[in-house]
C-alpha cells in the first residue's frame, strides 16, 4: 500500500514547522551554543536577583506593618527576630 501524496506533504510541512533544520544547524555551531547558554545564564541570574529583592521587600513591608500595629506577643517576637538578624542583643 503506497502512502498518499497528501500525507507525505503533510509530513513534510510538519517536519519543516518543527524547526528541526534550525536545531541541526545550531548543534553544529558550538560557539553559538556557548553564547546562547551564557546569555540565558545571565538572564536567569538577573531574574533570580530581582525576584529575591521583590520578595524581601514585600516581607519587610509586612513585618514592619505588623510591628507598627503593636500586637502584644507578635511584636515582641518580631523585634527579637529583627535583633537576631542585625546581630545585636
């Protein structure tokens, strides 16, 4: 049984759209792979740093608001924790 010409054309289009040729071209160029990995590492590191800064700023704001509310036991615990972080007893 011979495959239908339409099926073969669909298969060729799928392979062409999959980007397999570009991947093979890229895999032969070691310098470009190294450069792309370097850039992606910088982007990940920068994203991690910015994300950590945002999370720490939000935590700082929440803790400072909780301290300013002067809730009896919670304020004492948070102030004790803050002094431990600062390294001052």
